């Protein structure tokens, strides 16, 4: 059993280290619509899986995740860690995250380096304070030729992360316009010292799709289906055109709305966002934002579909029920299916459109407007099949 003094000292020891995980990259070299930080490991997105793995091994005072603004708003639904605004370069993202660091030491790693073992992490932490930066590396066994000359491969190191640095020195070292690809290079250029320790092949970084085959700790995404429901109503307006399901409807009236009033697409957007756990249409496209005044709802749906794919989901199917006493919609349903399936990037057989009335009851029955209920089903993008 620990006594009080031991626990106090242990707490002090563990509180002098902050972890920064960099997850703001666009994943351009990954060459998939899904961002690699949103690949699912079971139910967890990759960034959360990595953060949890580090947290299980060591009690950091704080875990900071640097991500793009779009990602941060969604990530906060998953975790209570500190999130900071990422930038166009790794160095700028790190510089922003360091503003939140108030510990003597900081460990920096990339979310794309998903399988840092407990042994490697502990080995790095044990060297804390031995130099201004502790750096894991790998040796090379192949012959190395640089600028036409064969060089001594024993002097070549493949640098990995995580790297553990003195926070004050790292902050100062990054106050420059010169770009560095890792923390240790910045610290050495600043005049600091680094200490190398042997890294691990398993701590491979995901850059390209093929790298997924070299990441030993990852498991396939869950095969669960995620369902969402959307509901919206709009009153008729004597002005404007009527659009439903992305299709122009022959009518003497349109809808009262901030956008084009396509109540079917609005309900569908809410269903998709609900299945993904991404809030609702009002959060993503506020009706007090002039940017969206009169906007084509098909464009809004396209943005939602792109974001859903970026965040690691695929659309399975959707089902819409349009309640309207007028206009009559039977001749438009097939065109709606075709229009929506193209935007959703699914076969038209996976888009179902139903039209009904309310038997003359309520505002819909009185011919004052239209209501729509939408359902959507999603699955996680299965990266094991690419």
C-alpha cells in the first residue's frame, strides 16, 4: 500500500508531463475521402483510440489534441481532452497547442503513429530530463546513397515520434520561420541537446493506405448500423418556386424559408446528422446566417455528405415520408430518388420516397404546408477492404 507521502510524490511526478497529439492533417497522401484520423478502430475514431492508448499507459496532466476547426467541433462530442486549432503546417499546429502547456515537459506525437507500445512509451519517459529532447529512432539495414555517394548507414537514423521535450525550450525553438519536420530538429537548431533511444518498427506512421498493413494493433471497425431520424415542416408562401427532394415541383406557391425551403432535404440532412451524431441542420447551417439565404438545399446536402464521408461513415440507405395534401407528388417520386441518390452517392434503390396525406387533419390537411419525416442508416467506412 502507498502511504500519503508516496501518493503525493507520485502525483507530483506524473503531473509534470503534457501530451500533444497532432491530428490536423488533411490526409491528402492517404488518398481516400475519409480522413485517416477518423478511421474507426471498433467504435472509436483513430485519434481517440490513440489518445486512450497513451492515457492507459501514463497519467498525463493534460492531453491536448490539435485538429482542424471542423474536426474539433465533432471531436468534443467524444472526449473531454483539450482541443486546439490546427493549422496548415505541423509546426504551426504544434505552436498553437504549446500555448496550452503549463508543465515542465511535453510529449508530442502524431495521431497517425497509432501503435506506440507501452514499452517504448515508458522507455522514453524514463529518459525524461536526460536531454532537451528524447527521440526514438530506427536503424537502417539497406545501403544508403545520398547525392550520388554511398554513406555510412550506421550514421543514419529514421526518427520517430513520440518525442519528449523540455516545454520551455521547445516553445522558444519554434519561434522561427524555419520549418522543421520534428521537434528534435528545432531544438538542436536552437542549440539544445537531444538523446536518441531505439524505437520500434511497430510504431509505424500511417501516411499511405498501404501503411495500414504495417500497423499491428488496429482492429476492424464495428459493423453496427447507426440510425438517425429527421423531421421538418414548412408553410406555403405565395412567392418563389417549390422544391422537394431536390426536384422543381409544378405549383403556384413555394415555401417560407431562409433557404430554398426544400423541406424533404432538410429532414434528410437532420436524419444523416443524427445517425452520425453530428448535431442538426440548424447547428451546421444557422438560419440567421446570410450565407445560406436562398441557397439551394442540394448544395447543403452535398456538404453534409462530404463531411459524413470525411468523418468515416458511409451511407447505407434513406427513407423519406412526405406528408402533403397538396401538391400531388406521385409523378415526382422517381425523379426525387434519382436526384437524391446521385448526391448521396448510393444506388437509387437505397433511396425510398413515400408520399401521404393527413386525411384533411391539421395544418397539412388544411393545405397550409408540408411535413417530412426522414430516416437514414450509416455504417463505418471499412478500411480493411481498401
